[in-house]
C-alpha cells in the first residue's frame, strides 16, 4: 500500500510542475505547445501576459491565442482573457467580471479558435443542430440545472459530459 501511495504522490508532484507559457495560435493550443516556458517573469494581466527573459514581451489577442498559468489555460478574445474550462469535444470558457464567484459569464465554441457564444440551451441547440442525440439530451435536462456545473468524480463540466457522451455513442 505504501508503494501505491508513493507512486501516486510522485505523479501528483510531477503533474503540478506544469509549465507556464504562451500559445501563439489555436494549433499550438490543441497540441499543448507552449513558448516562453523558461521566462524569468511571467505576469498575467486582465487582457495580456508579460513575459521577461532577457527582453520583455507582452502577449495579447493581437499576437497570441492564449496562455497557461498555474495549470489553467486562458484564451485571449478582444481585450479579455477567458479561462478555458473544457477543451475536449466542446470548448467552454468562463469570464470573471468581478472577484465574486457569482459574477461569472460562461461561453462555448465548437472549435478552439471559434467565436465565443453565450452558454445557453438555446444557443447550444442552434450550434449543434446536426447532433440530434445531443439536442435530445439538452431537452431532457430540467431548466434549473446548471450546464456549467462540474460533476463528480472527475469534475468535468456537465455540458462537456453530455456532448462527449453523444459523440461516444456514434
């Protein structure tokens, strides 16, 4: 049992050493290829990232797709950074509009570099009208249930689980 615990602990430590860096484009994001991973200073701002390693470079929506900081991925869209909550099957994003947990907006896109669409059943039905199984699952959900809620045991988002379930069925 001690060996299993030691292996688990080592894996957790290795995983927590994920590098911070910048994604130049959506293809880099999908391949998880970061640049500026050896920066001396990596400072995030509301709509940009400042990277200092000999020279200082500022990345934002004009010259980069997004960045990874503290094991979380972020995408630049306009003058804002959106946290990427799901990137498997359906891309789900969160925008914090204040420091309070209740002031968050959720969005989705069909592709990594697709337009951000407010997360709602109506918008999901429009975007995925070609996936009838997904539409039926959406229609069966009680309107009071939150689509962006994380469900145990793996804490994946409800909407991502539903979408991936319909894809796996095919």
